[in-house]
């Protein structure tokens, strides 16, 4: 499929992005914003701030604001679930913050950033480069005040009489932090928690990475809090909406354009974003080069997952292909994509290799499907069908589903759920309307965001 997320590599913009990232990395983590806060939308989003998350947040934010007639400065409650051990080390964390500021208009002070405990010897904060990101211990020291501020915002939107429904999106692995925050609401604000449970409408993106990254009570006497316990409590009035890209777009019958964000993006999206901010284009490249690049670099042990290489193949890879990654990722990807060894790269990594080969910013489409579902419910509900029943989870592979009878060896959480999907996954006219809607809302959201000049614009210090 054709790649659409191709952004120019402007040297001046890359240099400016590099300067800002260096400043952000050494900046102090500010306390959560408690004064001069904008009005809140009845929209709570738990995210890990990857590119598909940020696009989805922009889309859901604008969609909710427009349909509520909310003030232009109204904002959702955004909780950033970090993982400094496996995902947010290196420069990834600050790149996510910079992308969030450019795509959403929020600073570190405007969001609630949660971190897991350090573990023995800081093991939970130590990236594969053996370093601890300087933000991790700072965020941990502020964790109690961040949790308290987030809980208060949730209570405020839940107790607001005009809010009949509070939309809640879980589009990240919880890592126990979903449960920790929601338990805090339940214990410190019982009336607010009761109102939240009555009004909550929960959507969860159920890719296996997310589902396996949420904590599960395996024994009745086990200590918690557990993410799935609290997700279940929020689904007592309305069913959980289980969003799976694979299921939503027709499983094996899915149209090729739904393979990734790169293939699904409107052909004009990259140009539209670049016209509004060359710094954004440079930041997206910088993030993808590091974050997506780590998925397919030679050091990644899962590059050939599921395949066995002969010694001769390993020698060829290590001598002729792997060294290129340290020089130029595009050259490395081109060599790998056109080598017989490419057949031994798992399918879910092949799109990333091919994107690097053509100079595109590949990213998952995953979390944006949550908005696509919302858009379809309003614009063309007749085009959707759904499974309805009991929600189940296979903890071994992370797969989830909905059925009257829960399959053997799967967990039954007592949660009623629906799992929507397209009636006709080959309906290209409808898919193109979805693609246009994604671009329209992201570009509109960008039109209201002030440009980034310094690290203070990203951190929010002194505001």
C-alpha cells in the first residue's frame, strides 16, 4: 500500500527540535496545575502518548467539544501512563511531550503523568541503555499530588449535573496505575466515585500489548489495586466497548488501507500538518526514528521472532545488513526489505521496515479506531454490527472478545460488553470518509494551538 505519512526532513527544524528536547530533558517536573485551569470536558483518557494515541486524543477532544458546544479552551482529563523500563527511556519521553504539546496544545503541567515504583535497584526505570531517565524519580516524588489532582478533576466532571455521561477511554497498558488512581477516587471521594460509576461510558482499545499490560486479580486475597477490577466497576451501568483494529476492520477480510496509520492516513494529511508546523514534522520524524526504529533495529531480539536463522544467515545479517542501522535507518531498511531474510521478519514488523525504506513515518492505527467507532456511531450507525455478551480475556496471548459463553481458559470478569465491526470491511467509500474525518479534526485542532518556541512551552513552568 502507498505510504502517506511522508514528512520533509528540514535540517533547520531538526536542529531546533534537538535544542528543545535537550532543554526539556534537564527541566524540573512542575507540580500539576491547580489554578487558572480551563473548563473540563466530560472526557477522561488514559494514554501512553504514542503517535496513534495523540492523534486519537485530538480527534476525540474536538469531536466531543463540537458536539457539546463547549468553550474553545475546554479540555479533557488526560492521564499519561509511562513505562521508563521498556518504552520511554532514551529521548522517547521528551519526544512524546513535545509531540503532545504540538499536536494537542498541552504541557506537562496540564496532564497527569504517572510512573510505576522504581523496583529493586531502579529496575522499573532502567532502559535498555542502562540509564534512568531524569524525569522518572521526579515524577515519582510528585506522584501523590498528581494522583490527588487527577482524582479531583474526575470527581468534578462526575458531579457536574449537566454531564449525563462521562466518556472514559483506556488506550494504554494500565501497569497497575489505572487501579491506583481510580481506587484513590473511590476512597477519597465516595460520592464522586458513585456518580462516576453511574455516568461512565467505557471504551478500551484491546490490543494484546494493552490487555497484557493491565493488572489482574488472580487470587481473591491478593492485594491490589488491580486495573481490571476498576475497569469492571466502571462498566456496571453501561457495557464496555471493546475496540480491536483487527476485528473492527473485518479480521482477515480487512481492506489493505487499514494496515497502519501510514496507509490509512489521508493522502493530504502529511502536507496539511507540515504547512502548520515544520517543527511538528521534524518532531514526528525524530520520534519515529527512535521509537519505531527500536522495533526493527538489529539489537531487537524479536526482529526475527517466530523464525530460526542458520549460522550462515546470521553471519550475512550481522556483516552485510546490521551495520547500516548505525549509519542510516533508511539504507538499513532498504537492504533488509530486499533481502531473502525479510521473509523471516514477522508480519507486524514488516510494515515498519517498509515504511523506513520509503522514508515514511509508520505508526500503528490502533487507538485511532476508537475515534472511528465514535464517528461511525454518529454518522453511519447502519454500517456497523457488534458482538454482545460477556467480555473475556485470554491472558496467555492478550486476545479478548465478547460471547454468551466465555471460552475455556479465559478470564470472565463479569463485564458486559460489545465489540463492534464493519458490516462491509471492503467498503472503500466509507473507509475514505473515515480517513477524511481523521484529518479534518486533527487539522482543526492544530489551528488553535500556539507555536512552540522553548522548553517552557512544553513543560508549563511559571504558568
